C-alpha cells in the first residue's frame, strides 16, 4: 500500500512538471451534481501532486444543489456541516485546447477518513461497471451531444443578462450543408479541439432546430464515456465563446421547438465477443443482451428521473418528435424510447442500443450507472423483451397502444420521481444516501417551477447547461 502511494505521488509530480512545461498554470477539477451542473474547484498546476495525495476540500451540500443554485436537503445531506475531499483522476488529466494555460480532470469524492462518499456519482458509475464485469459483461457506452448555438449578446443585453430574441449565427435548413458552410470555422475548431484532447469524434452534423448541431463520440467504458461527455460540453462551450457565440445544451431552448437530447448508446460484450451478433437469435441478441435491454425498458419510467431530471426535460419529451416518449423498443425505430441499431452485417462491433429519452441536464455518471443497474436487474430476473414496435406509436389509438402493451412514459418530473422512489433495484444500486439526494433535488426542481409556464421554464433553464 505504501509503495503504491509513493508511486502515485511520483506520478503526480511528473505530471505536474509536464503540465508546467506545456504552459499549463491551472487544473480544473470537476464533478457533476445531481442537477446535472458541472461544478469545479481549481488548483495551480504545481499543486496537482498535493491534490492527488490529500484531496481538495469541498462541501457535501453540493449534492442537494438545484439547477438554479438553490439548496434543498435530504435525510442525509444538506446544511453547512461536513467536508469531503476531491481527488483528481490522474489518468484523465487533459490539457484544454480551447483554454490556454488550463488542464482538466474529473474528480472522485471521499470523506475525511478516505472512505468513498456514498453520494459520489462517479464512483457509483464505477461500482456498476465493476458489478457488470463480475457478471462477465463488458459495457461500451457513448453519448450523442446536441446543442444550440446563438450569438452572444452585446451591449445592454450582455450587461443585464437579457438574451431575447435569440440571434442564431446560421440560417440554413435542418441537417443542411448550408449550416456547415456558414459555421465552417467554428465547427472545424470544435472537432480540432476535441481531437487534440483525445476525444475521437465519429461525426458532427446540423440538427433539426434552429442553430442546432450534434456531435457523436466513440464509445468507451462507462466511466470514461461519462467523463468524455463532460469534456465535450465544456470544450464546445469554450470554442463557442472564442467565436463570439453561446452554446446551450438545455433540454428546451425555446418552448415548443425540438429540444436538445443527449442519447446514450451502449453495447454488451462477453469475453471480447459482441452479444449483439448472435447467429439465429431473435434480433441478433444473445439471451443476456436481450434480458439486459429488457431490464432497461422495464425501468424506463424510473430512469427518466435520472436521464430527464428537469421540468425543462418534459418540454422536450413530446410524441412524434423522435424523443421516445412511449415505453417501447424498436429495431432502427427513432420514435421508440429504446432503439436497437443493427449496424452493418459485416461489422462485428456494429450492433448496439440507444436510450433516446435522455438529455444533457442529466448527470452522465448517474445515467450510465443507473442504466447498467437496470440492465443487470433484467438479467437477474430473466426479463424478456416484448415484440418490437414498428412505426410511430404516437399515431396509434389509445386502444391499439393498450393492446400492444405500449404506455406513455412519465410526462412530468413528479411522475418520474415517484417511479424512481418506488424502484427497489435502483434504490439498492444507488444506496440510500445517493438515492435520497437525487429525489430531494427532483422534488425541489418540480416545486420551484410548479407555477411557471413552458416559456418561463425554458427561459430560466436555457443557459444552465
């Protein structure tokens, strides 16, 4: 133990020296709270070794912060008492391409005795990944990140924070090449910065809403996938500012328009072999993969409180908008909440699944951990996938949906939180402290916006993520 600690100290010192030689002066240590906000403590680069050895102090109250920086309380967390230590993950320290003189690292949280903080979302994601590995399963996950870009306000609007009407820097049609031409320098800088930071970009393209784009990055292990999406968002934010633009990852930028999703893709492997490529199996899914996806499908009403954590999320979740508002799955069906992607026949790694309901207000560590927990419960309970849905379930009559066993997912945060509160598998996986903190934040968010109309909710949350 002492030898390993000495090795870590030496590693941290060498890393700090390398960063200083590269001109890095500060390191941002981030964690994501239960409202989906990336919070930060920063240290000078020369203090990185000390931070890695002794941690950086922070209050546990951040676990009950809401998206507007109000503070609620759970049975275990809240108030001024207590202290935690942030420990940077040295393997993920990244020099930031769009913020000269800065580096970034995700952090794990421990108490003063060195024990894991029970509400640390990143360690929750790691525990679920390890639980899957103990069952012989390897998970590969990745996110699609959608955002809307506008011109940053100037003059009096910048001073007051007013930003209406939104000023889009591109006018081309949805998915159109015109948008790429209009913002080619900006989009080039986004992809270049991500590449320099070690993020493998699979594709980037204009999306449906005004000023909206999407970037898809390569999958990795679940914790890395969650780290990556934090880094992707903050890099896009930084590049946007350097171009005089402003990026919003909010679920609803303008009420009534298509919102921003943050779809989670996942695939399962055993002994290096994809479980989505099983010959003669229904839909190519090995039994464990089918049960895993069945577990996710069954847990979706509760998972919405994790992956769609804001009242603004439910402005986005509208039928026939490719957001997946019905509890069903489908093969290459973009209207299904759970989409099976078959991939090219000759690609041994091509098959995977997509959870379409999630958005960027979600804490990505909670998202990947909860999805794994739901999938493992599906395997443990031998869950079977029903028949896949074809077409848009939103155009079916109520009786036909009932006949097919298709129900509407929660339409409000309160409904979703009620389902999470009653979910025994997610309670067991998250533990009492984390589960209670998440619910406290969800209840506070819903109460805060209880008297707000859709336009007010969208305006209040537009620049929070």
